[in-house]
């Protein structure tokens, strides 16, 4: 490693090259954000080529320091840094934003050096919290660095994450705010008043330090102080100039998200090339060698899918699926140390508390901060953990943008939403998750599960743990009878035909609590000489298209869905899509804002009770 005094001019030249490549790539693309890349060039040069310890040939090394570009629109700067490090061929930078390139407009984990997708602002710090927590989980000394834009600190999710980092005393986490004072449309609320950011982060228990974001010596000193801080996270509040290095762009509003035109590019590149320092080796000397990480772990964790023994339930037991979820998580955690749990201060309702009691070091209390919880789970999942994050189904709506970005990232965040539907009873509509299936189904790579009893819940928790990508399991508050034997299997994408005959007049598709309403209706209809086929659609996405279409054909296209969910986007829509062309689907669902009441009263009032199913079948037959 170069001596400090000799290192500064070399890093200056690296920063200049990063600016040049950011401008070249965005002009070639005809879109992008070169001005915000220019403001953070010294920060990234100092981090990648003096501060961070990582193996640039193996970005996924478990001991590498981690970097999250929370201000994801500065992606060209990130790509330029990895080109400077030797991983990305420089010629690839000119393919920025092309459909045949993984160098997308905002970073995604299609790239080996990107842990989580960013660009929806306000999410990187929460992911950084999860990545930093993972270092503790695996006993690694790696550090996590998160680069934020000043504008995105207006997002409340940043402060949820800041509080979580303080609570867990994550001294291995360092945030850097690029305070260039200009947002997309105007100056940011605080402008260049660095003290505003310092006071805010200090109020959240962080060590905060102001620094000139273009002064490499000051940046290196600040990073060293952060590394030596052992009792809390650190934030560097870096004053920068948007468009730094290009005189006709520097500090000027109106340049956000605007690439330079070819004639502007030529002018800017000529100006930047004049900024190379001879004492730093001129424009062509390679960046400083990057020190490899200290080896503190045994290497990548082996993939060890765990298969717990048969579920501890017998047919006829009455167990709430939310409680079965907690028990299943413990059973799985006993076999696989990668399993971790997070909860939003409702663990005694979601039954995550069972896991907390069994494995306190693998449980992360996120309090009432659902955005931070899902973001933290994203960070953990990106580094090899299998995180299960739980709260009421209704409250995942707060964190939906994080769910969306988890889907874009393709990371294995596993979510459990309890207290779903009107069946929760007296708590009323604010607590009733009635849109969660639609919300989760909207993401094409997100597995959506809805078990009806304790055995299916137990088995599906295991299945979702080892299914690639994000997954969601919907659990219920009422105790429901166990209807499946301990040896029953529940593959993702399957369903269970619970009742059938050659004389069935209709198919009734249910899930969760409505399975039992469908079974009650079956008995009443059978006695009346109107047998129906009953299907437990425990896997809502992917859906068992083959079984549904076969059932629809066998019942002359008459299909009735019944769900404890709003009509739009739920089971009815999923079944209608799966049976298009072979069935007419009648949807029984909650069609108005519900109210408090006893569960059985609410099921009937809002149209999804056994009596309503019987009436629907009679109408179908009469037609």
C-alpha cells in the first residue's frame, strides 16, 4: 500500500477517471445521472481504493467489506469503480442501460458485486443494517458502507434504519451522506447546512462527523476514525458539489438526470483530463492495489436444506396457523443456523416469540418499523441468511416498496403476515389484512402461501425457506382443526382436493379459514343431493393450474372461490386466470369495508360463510 502522502494524488486521479467514465457511459446511453456521480467521486475512490478490504476478483467472498449504493441513480459511478478495480471491462461501461447489458440504470443483483437492488430511495441504509447484522451472525470482521444522497434522507425509512443501527450498536456500519444540496427539481430542504444532518444522526445515537467530500485526506482520516469507533455506527456528512469537476455543471440546478450531449461531453472530458496530477502517475497509472479481507470465517456457508421430522400435531387438534408458524420456525432453526427471525413488536401475536426464546442471538426485534424490518431482512438474505420477517398482514402495506425491491433483488426474504381477514373479529378493519394476497401476487417472482391448518403451515414454512426468491405466508388468528396427517406433503405450486365425486355440480376453491366454511357447506349440500368438489388452494402463487382446470372441466365449468380477502387481486382473480377458457368463476369475497364483530358474524355478513357458499352453489345449479 502506498504511503499516505503518495496515496492522495493517486486517489485524486482515480476520482477523475471515475468522473470521466460516468460521463462517457451516460452520454453513450443517452440517459442517466452524471452530475450525481461526479459529486461522490472522491468518496467512492477513497472507499474502494484505500478504505475497504475486499477481493475484487471474488465480490461474493463472505469476508469482503460490503458497499451499498443507496443513491442508486449514481450506478455509473459504482460500475466505473468496479472497472477501476479490474472486475468490469472498461468497454462494458459504454453498454450502460442497454438491454444486452447487466449494467442497468440502477444497480441490481444481476451483478455479482451488488447485494440488493437500489434506486427506490431510502432503502439502502436498512439493507446495510441487515448486512452488518449478518457479519455478527457469521462471526466475520467485514464492515458495511452505505452511500446515501442527501435528498433521500427525507424518507422516514432512513430514520427507522438509523434507530435500528443504534439499537444494535452496529459499529461495523458506516454511512456516508453525499450532501451536494441539489435534489431532482430544486435545492434540498437543508441545502449545505451539514449541522442539520449531524444533529439528526446524533439524536439517533450515531457518531456523526462533518467532512469535505472532495478532500481525500479528510475522507481517509474520517474513515479511519469510523473504523476505530467500537460502540456505535458512524455517519460521515460529506459536503460536495453536484457536477464537481465540470465547470459548466458544478453546483447548478437543472442537471439532475441529464446526460451530457456529445459536444458537452467533449468539453467536459477535456476539462477533466486537464485535472490529472503527474505526481499521481498521470491519467494512465492503475489504481492502488486493494487489500484483501482478513480471513475471519471458514468461507461460504454450505447449503443445508433442513427437513424437520413430522409435525407435532394429530388430526382434530385445534391450533391457530399463526402459532403453528412460530413452532415450525423453531423446528427449522434447530437444524439450520442460517434461519433467522425478525418481528415488528408483535411477536406474541405472530408467535415469532417462540423463535426468540429458542435462539435469541438469531432474533432481531425491529419494533414498529415495518420498512426497516423488511429492508433489514433483505440485507441479511443477500449475505446468506434465511430471514423470516413477521407482522400483521395489514402492516406489510407500509413496507410494500421494500417488498417490491426485494422482488427486484430476487433475495430470499420470507414474510409471514398474521391476523388476516375479517376472521380476526373484534379488532376491526384497521387490523384486518384484506389486500395482502393481491399485493404479494403482484410481484411475479414472489411465492404466496395460505395454509389452513397446523400441519400444512409447518410443512410450508420449510418449503418456503428453501424456495428461491421472496416468499409470503398468510396465517390466521382463529384456531382451526388439523385436517391433514403428519406425513402429508405440500409442494409449492400444489393444492389439495379435499372432497370430490363424479357427480360434483361445482368446484369450490378456498384457502385458510374458508376451507372450513367450504367443508361445512359441502356437508349441507351433499345432504341436499348437490355434491361439490372442494379444493384447498394453499399455494396461491404459483398456482396449481392443472388441478384447477381439471376440476373445472369435471364440474362443467362451474367454479366458486371463497376468500377472507377483498375481491380484487385475491384468490378469485388467481383462479379465474388459471381456468380462463374452461370455467366461469363466481367470487365470494369481502366487498366492502368491514367492521368489528365476532368472527362467525363477520364471515356471514361479508359473504364468505358456509351459508353463503351453499346459496352460491344453489344459484349456480339453478342457472
